[in-house]
C-alpha cells in the first residue's frame, strides 16, 4: 500500500492554474478566456502529441521503417476519420473508451492490483463530472460526434451512473489503498470540472496535468533531463507547423465560419488520439522489456 503525503508537482500546478483561472473568470470576458484556452491547447497541448514525431524517429532509425511507421500512424488516423463519417456511433464509442484508457492509465500512480480501478476512475472523471453538472455545455460536443439526438440522450442518461461509479471507486481506493497523492489528484480534477466550464477545465487538466506528467515520464523512461523533452526542436517545429496556420485561419475567419467548419480540426485531432495511444502503449511495453 502507498502511504505518501507528498503532493505531486502536477497537483500543485493544476491547483495553481485552477485558482488563477477562477480569479480571471470573474474579471475577464468569456471570449478572452476561451481564446487563451484555445492558444494553450494549440501550442502546449498540441506539443503533447507532436512529440510522437520524436518517438517515431527514435524507435525506427532506418529510413524504410520510419516511412512505414509514419504511414501506419497516419493511416490509422485516416481510417478513424472515415469511420466518423460512416458510423458516428462506433467512432464515438471507440473515442470514448480510448480516451478513458489513455487518460486513466497515463495519469495513474498506483502500482498494486488497484491500478485498474484508479485508471478507469480517472479516465471517466472528465465525462461524468462535466456531463452531470454542465449538460448544456457538453451536449453540443456529444451531438457533434454522435450526430443523432437519440444517441446523445442515451449517452447523457448514462453519465450520472458513471459519476456514481466514480464515487464508489474513490471510496474503495481511499479505504484500501490509502494514497493521499491519488485521492488529492482525483478530488482536484473533479473540482476542476465541477467549477469550470468543460472547455476551460479540460484545457487546464490537459496542459498543466496530463501533458506534463506524460512528458516527465518520458524523461524518466529515457533517463534524460526534463528540459530536453520540454524543448525538443523537432517536436516544437511539428507543433507550430500545424498550429500556426490553424490559429491564423480561425482568427481571420472566426465570424464567417459555421460551427460545422470549426469542428473539422477537432475530428482530425480526435482521430489522431488513436495512433497516439497505440504508440504510447507500444513504447511503455518496450521500456518494461528493456528494464527486465
């Protein structure tokens, strides 16, 4: 069992970000806050995925394997984009389960038999809290993905039950695992999605918590200093190559674009989460194999 009372760096950073955001929310217009959140996601948030370019280069040094790896990576994303058009329900189900597993296992701390429960509880938090307490904000998001009012109703009716599962899971973890770090992180993330609108909450969580933990673990697995991960020229080049044109395009055409047009980049990023998750799984298995 874990008996640590030290709060993680990610917890402290997210807590600070939450306090600052709540203070700014009372004094700044919503469009400025949303614009700042978009900028953070398009830079630091996107860097999280752009680092895959570095990992693919490291895993496949030979040019032929590198081309095959990049082709496979993009092919998976394109296949999922095609699926989102052919069967939105299947695409949403895959996106939901992949997100729960990726965020849950990516952020988990427990190494005992309770790790799976902690991971699922963490992965469900953004959906269950936002969907239960901010239904007006998340319904358009679900409608965008599912493209069916009946399917949206089915899923939104499930969210309170997911929240009940979260409460039970947290109670079990508190009783059996007794990890202050885990409990503190889960409660803070829950408060984040309860107090803030989903878009702001997810930006804070993704940029200040999930991305930082993700990159810090990469540094530990590769046995290199964290600054070499945070300031990798190739990853930042890939980030700005994609982000800058999108930021400029949306800034210049924001008032003219319909909601459907604005949603296209989201579908692309959602599809990219699948090869990103697979690469993370493959890399972790490889690191464990090398350590053994």
